[in-house]
């Protein structure tokens, strides 16, 4: 097995040249040239063989990672025991940042899927860099804020889809058990407040989801009633 090259820390005098050797940072991270150059001054470049663990889920990361070449496997396990695999991060993406800065356990295990060149930014050095420079600290705060904003968007979209799915399943069940058949579908007499209680959501959110279902042609809204269209037209 090929042994990894020893770590090669960048001295301050090599920072400018080292910055040229780093991959382009992920554009969504929006780090300034000054910040990238400062990072280059503390980076350690290492070659890792295939199948090596770089981060373990549940551990606090000891360094922020950046893939320079190769491909990674990123795996998490849900509380129910289901394995979740995420795409390999692109070269230039900072990995484990919240774990290092917040001293928090990382959610995923990260392995090399191929031989990789990885740059490590040591936890103590990175935190020291941020303490010494308010501008750099602010850049990382803004980066984490952008990532949180993106995560919140994803959470809202997933919740909206989840509520709409539960709502449609509930309406199908009500149509089967207590609905009144008509040529246009099956009429279910129920208020949106009662529906919200059944699916564990708020009435305004249920109203938004019902309108989405109506736009998709799955239901037709009426006063304290909903017509559920024929079951065979419902998505599988």
C-alpha cells in the first residue's frame, strides 16, 4: 500500500506561492483573495490512499478539509439506521467547517473513494487566524450564514412536500371511508382546521398545500369540503 506523503505546512513566506497551488475555492463560498491567501499559509497538503477515513461521524473534526484531486465518499446514518450517501464534494469545497469552528460533532463519515490529494487546515491554526483578523472571521461567519440559509431553504421545501404528501394520503383515506361519490370525484366534508389537526400542521400551511394539490389536479376546493379526484388518477 502506498504510504501518504508527510504533511507539508506552508510557512508565511510561501503563502503567496502556495495560494497559486491551491485549487479554485468553491465559488459558492465567496472567499476573498486575502482570505484564500491566509488559508494557504496554514494549509497542509497530504496524499491519501483509496479507502482511508478522513472524518468519522460523531467526532469533532480536527481540521477543515479541502479536496484538491480525487473523489470522496460521504456517508451518514439516520437514527432509524438508514444509510445516507451524499455526492462527493467538488475540489475547492471546505469540509467540516462548522465542526471545527463550533467544536461540534460532524454528521458524516468521509472516506477517500480514490487516491486523493487533500489539504488540511488545522483547527488550532484556523481559529487563531480568525482571532487575529476580524475581516477573516467575518468572512467565515458570512460563509456559514450562507450555508445555513441554503439548508433552511432545503428544509422548508422538504417540509412542504412532506406535508402535501401526508395531506393527500389523508384525503384519499377520508374519501374511501366517508366520502360521497360524484361524477367529478369524491366529496369529503371537512374544514381546513380539522385537516391541519389530522396531519399535524397549521391551517395556513395546509391551505398552501391544498392549493398546490389543486394546481396539480388532484383535488378541488370548496366551502368546508374538498372533492378528491378519482383514485386511479392519484400518483403512485
